């Protein structure tokens, strides 16, 4: 009977996963799963309706700051795409001169920086695929190498960008500050980028690619009309950015991104960093002529707020409610027991959290679904099974958030049936109709994804993460697995040592 009850308590996760795999939007799947979880809580966990409602509201309340961050992030993304910040980044990078041997190298670099600035991997890929695929065509590069480079680079900022929805949501679920998360993984992410850039360059040399220099404006001119129409339907903002790249914007429009990055690494709060980016984009855009008026800029900000509120914030509220119900049912206890049973120490437990994240991503075929489904599970595994001082527990939470995001975004690049792959292939085939790309074309040379996924799991398991500044996990005796007889003490969302 206990087994049946345990399975019943876990069944809301299966329902949520099934709905997501079945193609339902998270905004539909999450409310359905939440209502179902409430029914299970009443009949199998013997919880009262009032207690269930309180759990939902309490869990959602704890994510309020994430909602404000998301609204500001979406507003800054709109501002950066429209005022010329994104275009200035691309033009600065392309001015170094591209050859068949370096087009993939520059592609991964440009998309990595642009995705940090815009917070969107899909938008970055949509904006850069037409440029780099046609540049690659002009200079005679390897189209599979270039495609994989811009796909992997586009994911980079989605994993570490201040305004990325996956960064914000994964951090919110683990209850850690976005800026602290970025500082925790910053040196690791930079190492992944350097290794990826090096790998793409070596691949170009090994393939003996030519060294003819290409031109971005010429590449944009060669984009067929049908490709422009497809791009306008899929990503209108990417179409506008391409026109800015072609027509040119002042190079000083890159300053807003620099200010945001400096603010973040100086330890300023996430909201302050975002507002610095928005304000500087307005001031410099007004000087450059890319901002027509204050009202037009405020319309951009309003659009960002509306886009955040129309989907991701509402989805997060339902996911928070879902997590609250699962928590009061102690639904994840069977998984917790299994992981603890096979874990000999905290480091192994954290490794299995990473494994759960990548397996969840493969099963759900959607990085956001993985974050909101598996995220609460690995969060509770730490809360219920690890004893340590608050600062050490926080480091484990930071790694959990990094797992959810990195293994969601980068992991998507290694899963042929993933929604990311589907979107990228749709864009690539639309803007470069000379070739029909398939999933393995994206995966085979995606050095960024292979390095990111492999390194974070290996470093966590072996303890070599201690060699990377700020990325090392605490180990025994600073943290240890909880003994069966010990009680759980949680204060303000951070577990204290008993």
C-alpha cells in the first residue's frame, strides 16, 4: 500500500511531463498538473484544502523577486535588440575579417556575446544564422561546423545571461540570487567558451579550410526574399537587427552591455544591473538616433513587460503552486531515499542531481519543462539530505541552479528530438535553402555543448571543480549527508546545521 501511495504522490510529475512531451504549452500543463496534485494531496496525503492553498501561495510568494527580474529582463532585451546594442556587437566582431577557417570561430564568439546581451538563444540564433550561413557560403567554409558554432554559442548567454529566462527561473526555483549564480559559474563558463573557440579553430585547421575574406553586408544581400519572409514570421526582432547590421550603428552602442556586465561582476543586485542597461540603452540610443522618442522607447519597455507577463511569469506562478503542493505531500521522498542510498557523500549526491537534470531534459524534450519539473526534485534532495552551514548549503543550491540551466540549455544541443533542435533546424532551413539540415548536422560538431555537459558532470563527480575559481563545491566535513535519526531544520529556505 505504501508503494501505491508513493507512486500516487509522484504521479503529478508524470502528468506534467506527459503533457509537456505531448506538446501542451507549460501554461496549460502546469495548471492541470497543479489541480491534479491538489486532488492527490487531499485523497492520498490527507491534506486540507486550506493547507494546500496556503502552500501554493507561500511558494509563489517566495518567487516574487524573480517576477520583477523577468519583467526588467524582457524590457532590456527589447531595448538591446531595437536600439542597436545587438547590431554593434555583431559589427564589431565581423570587422576583424572572416575566412572559411575562422567563420565558425567568430560565429561562436559573436553568438555567445549577443546571447548574453539579449538573453535569448532562439533570438540570437535567428539573428545570426542568416549572416553566418551565407558568410560561410561566400568564403567556402564547412556549413556543419558553422551551424554548430552559432547553435552552441547562442546557448551560452541563455545559460549565464542576467536577462535569460532560463537563468532567472532556474535560480528562482533554487532560491538563489541570479548575480550570485553568475559569479559562481562565471569562470567555468568562460573556460567552456575558450575551449569551444579553440576546438572550432583546430577543426578549421584540420579540415584545411581556405582563408578567403568575406563581407557581412554581401552575405546579407544574398539572403533570398523567401528567407526574409520566414525570418519575419519566426523572429521579427531578428529581421530588424539584421537591417541594423547592414546599415550600421555607432560602435559605442556596445557600452550598455559593458555597463551591465561590470555592474554584475561588481556584485550589484540583478534589478539594478538590468535598469542600468535599460537606461544606458535609452541615453546612447537617443544620441545614435536609434531611439526616436521617449514614448517609443517606453513602448519597447512596455512590450517587454507584457511579453514577460503573458507567459513566463504566469507559468512560474503555477509551477510554484505545483511545487508547494508536492512539498507538503513530501512527494519526492522515494527519489530522495534512492539517491541517498546510492550516494556515499554529498559530491556523489550532487552528481546524481546533474544526471537527473540531463535525463529529465531528454525525457521532456524541453529545457524549461526540465527546469520546472526536475528543479524542485534536486532542490529537495539537498534540503532534506544535506547538513551544513548556510553558506555551504547555498553553494550547493547555486550548483543545482547551474545544473538545471546548463544541462537544460546545452543539453538540448545533444538531444535530436529536443524542441531547441526543431526550432534551430526550422530557422536554418528557412534562411539557407541551399541545403536541408537534420538534427545530427547540429550535433556532430557542437563542441560547446559537448564540453559544457561533459565538464560540469565530470568536475562535480571528481572534485576537480575546486581548480576553477568560485566553482568548487564544499566537501566533508563542511557538508555531509544527513543521518536517518537527524531532524530537518530549515530557516528562511536555507537549511541550517542541526
